[in-house]
């Protein structure tokens, strides 16, 4: 029987959610030399004690000739799993159904291993913002998903997953009274104009990589965010979180059964499922 090559497309959130299913596959096929091809980058797998040696970027030199030609290629797509698009399972479970075919089952958290440099840098960022604000507790706040667009001073998200701009400012002003706040976003704005210059940290200006955010969330006390990668990082790092959903279903994209997660549904009764990667 030929070994398999599992292709994982999409961003870091999808890669992170694929890890438990791939760990299960390895556990159930201990003798198979399967491969994992990440079309969007291998960051979430770096340092994994058993899977990283199997992981390749899609642009790896001679990948097809040297690695893929003698394997059965399987392109994973959790959004095309019946249990997912009918809100019976979350993203990690959909990957598990796709890869392992064992139905809905409980999965362990994805294994994430940070190296010493990543841990030290993250600890320094969090310690610095606590010292700057004189607040002992730290909140990481990710209000915008990948669909967000900035046009001048206007921030919009046509996918309906992100916080409204005015709510972002209002919430940060309330949070800063008790907590140091680290703003997790690729989009910046005029913190001084909004009266937040000395109370909110925006470490994106320090070129924090995605794995750096894993470390920052690990060092923080709470994560608050939308349907984006940060909440999956918080789950993986065993951090409490408040997740606000709008156009997407919490059953699909978050962890409403997790005791340390509060999933606040702003779109309940107001939406229908968007069959992304299935149909327009």
C-alpha cells in the first residue's frame, strides 16, 4: 500500500487545526512514512516532535520528483465535510473526519513547541507592556479577521467576521482601565489620536512573526478576538478566551464546549451558512 501525502491549504489557523488529525493518523499508522505538504507555510508545525520531519513547503525543491511521485496525494478540505457544513463539528474534527474517516470524536489540543528564543522574546514583549502600563494582567486583543480592509480611516470586513472599528476603540478604552492590552493586528491606526498611545501595545511594529504571537498569547492572561487565528492559538496554548462570532457559526470555528472559552454569538438567528470552498 502506497503512503499518503496530505496537502493542507489555507492559513495558519487551518494548519493548526489539522495537527490533531495528523497526530491521530500517525498514531493509527505508525509504520507509514506519510508526508504533509503545507501550501500556506509550515510555521505551525515547526518543532513538533513527531510530525515536523514529515512536513514540506509546496515549493520545496524537487518535491514532486523526490517525494510525491510514489505517494497517494490527498487534498484535505474540512469545509466539504457534511458534519462541518451542518454545524455538527468544529474545524479540527472536520480535518479528522477527512483524514481518518472515524466520524466525530474528541481530539487532544494541537501540539505546539516553541523554541527558547521564541519564549524569551514573547516574555519580554509582555513584561515590557506590563511595566509600561503598570498593570499586572495582560489581554491580547485581535479584533480583525483576514477579510478586513483599510481604506483611509475606514476599516471594513465584508466577510462579517471582524469587530466594528468604533467598538474596537471603545473596548480598548474599557480594557485599559484594568489591564495591559496587546493589539494583535496587521492593521494599525492612530493610537495617539484615539487616546490610547501610552496604554495599548502594538507589537506588529516590531515585526512579530506568527509563532511570536503563540508565545505572547501563552504569556498573557486572556485572549479576546474574532473568528481568526488568535483564538486557535489561545486554545492550543491553554489560555482562556472570549470569542465574538458574527457571520460564522461558533460550532464550526471555535470551541463553545471548552470551559475556558466564552463564545459570544452576535449573529445568532440572523445568518445562514456561507458554503465557502464549496459553492458561491
